[in-house]
């Protein structure tokens, strides 16, 4: 009996220890090469860790913590740890607008995504406001130029990812697991099938989101 109690205690301790640790990898955004000796700081606890030569890092933390990521030569960034999964963080060292596709855009951290979206919007504008002159004018170079067209295409890709992350920050695996008796595979299926709209996420309360998940489960299990 004592043996089972000890084993149960050790299992609980191991689970607790795992939940209190954040694991991840840090890469260069363009080359996908691992970045060594990147400083990672948990802004809640002030604990600091550094990535190894494989780009891997471990740091104490939990869901809803913020991690500040910094290394010379790259844009500093802050990561919101919103789900208990291994994080793959891609840092950007080029301030120019990225010509990106759907695969590359998913590597952007939230802060870099917001910056690139703003850059793409500005580069894709077709209306100019002349300084010290009244009125506005249409810029043919911005309307028909290759860079402007690429920028406007990037806006669509970046904005779609930006909206998707709004949903993912709240409609998390962690939240679904806390409410429903589902395996990881079923949670993934549930989140895909009952993924809410951006409008719903932006306007619903935490309690209403929980009600939505529980009510959707009734349909899911039938």
C-alpha cells in the first residue's frame, strides 16, 4: 500500500514539474538555422535561460506567462505562452518587408507578425497625401508596381494568420482539456470542427466561451 502511495506521489510530482516548465526551440526566421545563446526571460518570475547550440531552451513557467526573447543582431520579441506545447520561435534580423507564403508566415512570433502586417499595409497603400498640398492623389507606382502588389498579397496572408491567432489564444487545447473528457487526438478534432469565428472570440466572455465548448461537446459526441 505504501509503495502505491509513493508511486502515486512521484507521478503527481513529475506531472507538476512538467507543467511548471516551458520547452522550446529558437531559429532564424529565413534560414531556419538554430540560434545559440539566445536569452529567454520569464517576465512573471524574472528567471533567465539561454538556448543551446541546437536552439533548444528550458525555463520555468506556465500557461499565460510572457517570455522576453533577445539576442544581438535580431529584433527583440515577447512570446505569450498560451498553450502547454513545445514552442518553436523564429526571430527576424531583416527589417525589410518579407515576401512570405503561408508556411513561412506561421513561423512569425505575434510581435513580428504585427510589425510585418503594418509594414505590408503601408507598402501596399495606393493613396498618397502630398505634404503642404490639399487633397489626395492616386500613386500609379503603388497601384501597379510589383512591390506594392506583393505587399498587398502579403497583407492578406498576414491578416489571415493574425485573425487565426486571435482564436488560438483563447480557444486553446488547455481550455478544452479542462472542460471535456477528450484525448489529445479528439481535442484536435474538436478544435477543428467547432472552431469559433473571430467575431465570436472578440465579443464573448470567458464564461460564454466555456458554455459554447460544453454545448458543442453534446453535438461532437453524438
